[in-house]
C-alpha cells in the first residue's frame, strides 16, 4: 500500500470513530497525532479524492462523513490489520515461514492473473520502474528498502478482486516487513538477487501483455523458486540461523 492510500485509510478510520463531520484542520491534527505529518492542503486533496471515490460525503462547511462505501472500506481495513497481526504472531519457525510462502503463492498468483486482465498504463509503468529500481539496487545498500516487496504490493494494488486484495494485504502488511527481511537474508545466501529481478520482470511482462494465465504462472514460478531456496537453506544446515532471524522479528 502506498502512502497516499494509507493516509486515506487512516482518514476513513478517523471518520469512523468521529461522532460527527470531520473537517480538514481537525483531520490534519489527528493524522499528525498518529505520526502522519501532512499539510492542510495535502489533507484537503486527499479528502476531495475520497469524495470522488464515493467514500465520503461533504456536509457543508462542517467537514465530511463516511458514505456507505467508506464505512465498508474502514471496516475492511480494521479486519485486515487484525488478521495481519495474527499472521505476524504465527510466523515463529521455519515451517511457519514455508507455510506463509505457500499461502502467498496461492493468493498472489491469483492476484497477478487478475491484475493482468485490464492493467492501466501508469500501473504497468510503475511496475517497470520498481523492477528497474530493484535491478539497480542488487548488491548495494538500497536493497534494505525492499524494492522487491514494493513490487509485490504494487501488483496487489492492481487487482480488482477485493477478496484477493484483502487476503494479499493481510500477508503483506507493513508490520510484516521484518519477516520479509528474514526471507531476503535467506535468499541472498542461496541465489543471485538478479534471478529475483528476472522473475519479477517475467510477471511484469505477462501483465503488460494482458495475459492473465501467463502472469499467474510467472508469479507461481517465482514463489516456487523462493520456497525451494528456503528448503535448500534448511537442508543445508542453516535452520538454526533462520530460527534466530525469526526470533528477531518482534512479537
């Protein structure tokens, strides 16, 4: 999820908890209290976009209230956060890590297929840019920023299947980033990061060609390669290291 979408979901939750219309200035103040420092004009633009999406309804000069779609989105965000928290606590050993990857293989393969049905050009360009960033970061410090993870999140954003998006976002929530960092560490010891980039580019190619079956197959192949790498690492005697890394993930 990008920062703009995250800020809008935070606004939805603020409105959901509010007893009346929420104005721009109060929204800005509440967001700042939650660690989101935005200018008043930025908050105003976000609110207008939420109006256009049918999430909110202006109430004269008093501010905005949630429309039916906004209430649904707010409830969905709460459920996703709670569920992703449960996933975080569930990843405690190498078996859990492999089970998470297998679950992601099923969900994200379907997501990639759905994303390939009618991608918008700017979305394809964003995926291409993320692949380029990833390729440029191979072997360097910027890999800690996880450009590969941002690629997966961008594919999820492209999906129009809400149930698939909820399931995928649950397993890609920001507070699971350290689990992804553990995975990156494992894979970096077993295969060239350039192969990961090539696998992402294969997914991008199929999405760009509007090939749902091909995109689904490419994403599945990517996860199968990751699962095989983790299994090889365990068999190769690194299970203790993997366990220590997972123990580092906060509970």
